[in-house]
């Protein structure tokens, strides 16, 4: 980490999958992580932990396993869990909560992709 003043920030984001297949989940997770990392100019050293939650209709693979395969992510604490089941919730949704060190004053980017844009139109860039 650089000498600039860093603050611990929670970054949120979400995406959806077209179907419950390992390939679809892997692609969706990779796109979500890329948007989170690129949008916030992150390096693996600044990522403390990442928790993925998935709706009950996604069980073909673990999102954390996709993240774990990324270069430099072997020291990032990763966790998968199942999203609370609520009637009317968005289907085939992957949510993420990442705790990261960011330079003080940098505006965080919270990526909401695909069908998950409707969850946070204020943060999806499509409002």
C-alpha cells in the first residue's frame, strides 16, 4: 500500500445469471469482480475480504472459487452464503460485499450489472 491515507470501505454490488450453470456463474462473477476492481482502481493487496451471497436458485458452483483463482487473491478472505429467501426477490442473483482499503476521498463505485441494475438504480449508472 502507498503512503497516502487509506480508509476501510465496504463496497457493494450485484449481478444476475442467465441460468444455473457453472459457466454462467463463473462468467457473471468474473464480470462483477472486474467491475468492482477496475471501477475502484483496486489491487489484490487492498482487498481485505469478499462475501458473495447467491439466491437459492444458483448452486452450480461457488462464486468464491471463481474469485480465488484470480492472480493475487490467495490472501483475500472469501466467503459464500445463500441470500435470504424473500418473496418477489430478483432471481439468479449474485451479490457481493467487499471490504477494501481505498485512498481517503476516493469516491467508491458500487457495480450493479445485468438484471441487478433494478436493485440500485442510483448506483447502476442507468438512472
